[in-house]
C-alpha cells in the first residue's frame, strides 16, 4: 500500500483480503474433511480385508483343506477309540522325592493355641477427673464498671 491511499480504500483492501483469505481457508478445510473421510474409508477396508484373511487363512474359521463330501461316496464311520487304561504306579501313591534337593515341609503353626494361652488385656484405668482450679470466678475478675472516658 502506498502512502497516497485514503483510510476508506485501506479498509476496503483489508475487507477484500479477509474475504479472499476466508474463502481459501474454507476450501482447505473442505479438502481436509475429504481426506479424513477417505482415510477412514481406507482403514475400514483394510480392517475388512485383514478379518477376511484371518478367517480364510491357516487356523481360521474356514479351512482351505476342507471339501464337501461327494454324493456317491458314503461317509466313513467315526473311529472308535478305547479309553486308555489308568496308569498303575509302581512305587505306590506317595509323592515322589524331589530330584535335586530335599524339601522340608513346615508344619502348620498353632496361632490359636498361643492366643488362648495369653491372658486377656487388663481394662484401662478410669480417667481421673481434672482437678478443679482454685481460682476466683470470672465475675470476680471483671473490672468494676467505670464511667466512659470523656
């Protein structure tokens, strides 16, 4: 701006500049909003693809090796397994000795027996009353009324 411009033209210039700046900001905000929406959409699509991959991949809901049974072929009977016999212990049912160190099992302490052996605590001595002060009463401490100063 030159020094020859009047205050009215300066105000008009500032007003026009503010309007142009506001329109640019509005356009940029719209673009940012569109980019944000596109980003959300892409993240959603990526999440869908990853869930689809986990379902169809190894160990997913749908296994790739599975095929529907053929209509002409009968289904094979399920295999019958006999339950395994219970293991018989050779050394008995006692717990096994530790392999590399000995473990001394502590016996349970008898807290209740010790608590019963202690005598109950004695009752607290009664609180003695505070001694009465040997002072004159408050009325005797007051100054005698005197006429107000003049």
